[in-house]
C-alpha cells in the first residue's frame, strides 16, 4: 500500500513539473514579440513582428536551447538613428544547439547587450545554457542566430527539489501529502483556471469553482475525511467568499479598472483577441492570493479545536468555541502581517519609485495600481479574520454532534482509564 502511494505521489510530482515547464514556455512565447521589438532598436537584422506576418514570426522566433562553447569576441558598433548615434555592445560566441531540428549543430550567435540601460545586461560565459532565436534561409539552413536569454530553469529545478526533499524528510507522510496537494493545486491553476479564462469564461465564476475545489481536495488529502476537515472547509470557503464579496463591492465603489499594472494592460493586445473582464481578473487575483493564508487559518483552528475536544470530551459548545476563538486571535495578527507583507514585497519597486520622487501620499494612494494592491491586502485580511469565527462556530456545532467512537466511549465510561 505504501509503495502504491509513493508511486502515485511521484507521478503527481512529475505532472507538477510538466505543467510548470509548459506554463514557462507559454509565458516566454507571449513575451517574445515585446522583447524582439526592444532588440530591433539596436540591430536591424532582428525579425520585425507585425499583425500581417504574425504566424510566420511566431514560427521563426520559436526559441531553442543551446550551450555556449566559446566566447569569440566582444564588439562595439555605432547605430545611427534620427536623434544621432549610439554605441551598441554585443558578444559573438560559438554555440552548440541542443534541441530541435538543428540539434548538435555548432553555430555562431550574437548576444546583443542593452546600450540604453546597462543594468539589464547579463554577460554570457563559456558553458552557459542559452535560449536562441534562429533565422533560416529558404533552404532551411541557419542564416542568423541571436541569444534571447540565459537558461535559469535548472536553478529553479534545484530549489524545487530541495523543497520537496525537505517536505518529505521533515513532514514524512504529511509532507508527502502536501506535495500531492501542491501538485493538484498547480494543475488546477495551469490546466483549468488559466485556460478557462483565456477561452473567455467569466473569471469570477471560474476562480470561485477552482478555489472551492482546491480547498476541498487539499484539506481532504492532508487531513482525511473527518469532522476536522469538514469544519476547515466550511471556515475557509466562508472566509474566502467574504473576501471576494468585499473586493467586488469596494472595487466597484472605488471604480477600479483592473488595469493598474503593465501585465493587465498587455492582455488587451494578446493575439487571441479576448475581451477580458479586468475587474473580474482583479477579483480572481485577490481570491488566489488569499487562498493559502485563509486555508492555513481554517485548518489550524479546526485542528486545535479537534484536539481540545479529544482532551476534554465533556467540554461544552460555548467553551469549545471560546477556545477556538482564542486560538484564532493568536493566529490572526501574524497571518494578517503575512498577507500585507506579501503584497508590499510585490510592490516594493513601485513604492520606492514613488517615494524617490517625493510624490504626495494622496496622489500615491489614489492611483489605480496602489488602490488595487491595498484592496488585495485588506480584502484578503478581512476574509482571514472572518474565517476564525466561521470555523470556530462550525467546529463547535459539528464537534458536539459528531463524535469519534473513542470519544463517545470515554464520555459514557469516565472511569475507564482511572486507577482501580
């Protein structure tokens, strides 16, 4: 039985990495057009992406992996433009292609450095893995090759493996269950949530459905089918729904557009030509962002109350709920900080930018982006706060109605384990 569970967990982990890699590739494909336009300013030999030649451009610009064998030279060229000229630095290198139809071919590639802002520059070294854009002639031979980006995926894989190993070593069976639940969560987001939104489905309804499914599956896997899990599901779902309702109401009153960041604005020009509900996407982001913390609070309170009831089967509903609320109050402060700091960390560069120019607070807080971030943090925190009493009430009521057989036995025979 244990071997079957281990095999199942490894399969799910494999699915997790496969889904993650697929999502990285799709993200890279969507960003290729923008990145190629920036490089065209420095080198006219790059392919120009236009609406009429989009299909050809996507095929020509599909990146392939390669390994740098040697740095041949570094050169500086003068690029003329309407305002004068600028020096363009580049690296010329010998690269072996490691995938695709030109696998194992050794070619000469150009890595264009950013002359407008050197902070963007990443110097390529011998032995580095790189992503390449290849231009082919009519005969299918490589005419030109350009380095798009250095490969970083293996380092992300390393830290992912460390994360999994630590979960198993420290958590043992629980850690293995956590990996399975994480795999299912990622699969739900990558395979259900994102494709459904891209197909034009209502992001609000899709996100609610995915979140409820993730809550139920995660808690069932971690804790099994029992009263503790049921109470945690009720509390988490209730708190999350309240967070969403508050976000929708306040977002509508504040007339937030959902277009406060660059990524949202870029979605207006994707090739699928979808009319997104950007306020709905803002709502979806709030739910997804708050889900983990709210689920943590719901499970912690439900588990604590479950153990309290086992230790004292004669405890009244009122005292059990009071104990759950006391546990929730201790959790509430730190978990609210977790959400606030998480969103603050994601907006750190933006806040530094605003502060460096001494922009008045009234102007900062009233921007669409900053108002959206404040709404994310506070709506999620309010949902977290409501999770505490909802879970405590559910655990108090269900806990006194559905007892484990062992608890019932102790309650009926209070002297069962007393000394004779």
